[in-house]
């Protein structure tokens, strides 16, 4: 499976690297119909998500930079789960952007683009869930927490035993001192 991952990840990332470079170099905005510009433009998105820039070209550049960076990370196998998730988010955000292609384009071409995006989205979801044969982070966290709990319980029992022994020794010592004092007084 390691060889498959080494080949599949760069293949999956190639489109995003290409699109990211293109968006950073030339943030060409799609030709949107007039009615969708006022309804769902960049300022509306920026008003809902305060850390996003309001300029549509800056949004396209930002998305391109995320695609480029995450695509390179995925292709190199560095943080592939995080990179895949970031690419899936950019894919969803670009699919939700109104317009996309020109208004006079063939509906068949739009459907083909949608199917391509859905296929890529499915591949990114698989890549984001791939643990490379290792247990998931949630499993490792639960397991570590269980080990820590067991160790803490064991340590608490050991301390309790030591305190009990010390208390017993103290009681014996006090009892012995009381007996010795009684003998002296008698």
C-alpha cells in the first residue's frame, strides 16, 4: 500500500497544484450573471466569515494559495490528511461559488465538471481518512488516556498502601509509647 500512496497522492494533488498556481498568478473571476453578483458575491461571504478578504480577487488568490500549498503537501506525503481536508474544503467552496463557467456554456459540460469535482471530493475524503495503516488519532488518544488512567489508579493505590503502612506504624509506635509510659507510671 505504501507504493500505491506514493503514486496516488501526487496524482490526486496535480490538479490542485495546477489550479492553485493559475489562481495565484492570475485571479480571473468567472463571468457571473448580474442577479447572482448581488446575491452571493465575495462581500456577502466575507461578511459571514470575518477573516476573509472582501476583495473577490484576493479571495481567489487565497483559495489558490491554499490549493497550491495543500496540493504540494499532499503530493509530498507531508500531513496528507490535513492537506486532503483543506483541498476538500476548497473544492466545496469553489463548487458553491455562483457562475463557475460562463452563462452560455453547455449544460453537459457543467455536469461533467460537477461529476469531476464530486469524484475528486470522494478521493480527497478517502485520503483525509487514510491513516496509512496506523490507528487513528482518536483511538491513540483514547488508548493513551486509558493508560494514563490505569497508571494513575495504580499510583494512587500504591500511595494509599504507603499511607496505610505509615499510619499503621504510627499507631503501633504510639501504642508502644503509651504502653511504655503506663509501665513507668505503674
